[in-house]
């Protein structure tokens, strides 16, 4: 029987958090998720969490020599881990990177800039893997086929400043995982996003803030392009998903705060869970 594993390797938003007595359970790395099916690898975003995905591939699955990396957007907390992803320095490895191009610079140039001065001494010549940059066109979206019964769809959502993000739907036989981070929908998702997500087995949804912080008179988070717990729950209910995973927690929140998020969410949507680093979610046919 085929088994698909989803593993959270980075769950924080905006900035990584150094582990301490208040941050030890759910993790401190920025966004990166591994989806593995029959030695086919999908990675969602490349925050600092991708470092440990590289270690996993090198140490546990050294026979895997290809991965497909889907970037939601090019803000630093979603790409900063690429230069520390060890397979990039393996000449036998193939890495396909997908994203839509920015208005003023291609995502290929953005990724390469991480390896060059003044950000890094590595230089393009230090990249040994076969890296392919595959632009996605949100105006004419096409399904990306990874393997038989394993594919990725995408849709552009524009609430995150200044270029929006891609929401991804991973299709695995009769199962669907939707990854919707860095979105802000105080009035709920528009119809086209509801239809894209509807009925998903798992919805991974941005939940960076509590409502009180989002609506604060002194330090409002409105317009930052991130959701509250209640926004995530409302979208999960409207989309009739089976399970909701809260994700992209504020770097300022402790384990205790995150646990309180879960308690709040489950008042409205019982099948809510917390994304937690190294936690394995198994999807069976």
C-alpha cells in the first residue's frame, strides 16, 4: 500500500525563533514542508526548515536524487534556507524550483542572489546540483504532474503585500492537501479560492495572529498579509475541509500561546491541529 508522509520542518512566520524554555515544542524554523510519496519529494517553501529536509535526504534517503520545490512567494522567510539545503551542492541531484515571476525581477535571479555577494561568498559556481527554474503562470494555470496520481495545482491570491502568493493544492490519488500561507481574508476567501480548496483532506492555513493582536489599536497587524486563528477557522468551515492545520505562527508567540490558538480554534472547528516541527502526518489510500 502506498503511503504519503507530510512532515512540517518549519512552521514560523517572518523570523526564525531560537529554541528556549518558552519555545521548544512546536519549533522555531521558518516555513518549509516535506511531502513524500514513493520516494517522490515535494517541498513547500524554503525557509530555514529546509536545512533539516536536506539532512533527512542525505542521511536517511541518500538514494533520492530529485526534489520539486514549490515557492509561494519570494519574501525572505520563505527562501532564506535554500543556500543551506545540502542537496544543492550534490552534482548528482536535480532540483526543480517553481514560482511565479515578480514584476521587476525573475524568481531565478532572486534565488541566485542568495548565493552571491553581498549576501554570500558561494557564488553560482558553488551550486553543483542541476537546478531548474520553472515559472508558473497564474493567469493560465496548468497542473504540474509529479508522478502518476501525484500532481500540484495552484492559484494566485493577492492579499499579501506586495506581489501576493500562490496557494497550492497537492493531489495524491483521492487525497488533497492545500497549502495557504501568507493570506489575509478578514471577510473570508473569495468564491474562486473557496472552490479551489473545497473538500480538501488537509488545509494548512496561515494563522499568524490572535484576533486581539491583529485588531490592536496600538500595534494593529491589519494589512500585513497574514491571518488570525478565526480567519483560518472560518475558511476551513466554508471550504468544508476535513482537517485544518494552523501554520506560520508569529515569531513572538510561545508554546503556551500556540497551544491557546488550538483551544480557540477547536471551539468552532473540532478537527483543528497544530503544525509542529518533525511531526509526521500519514495519508493512506
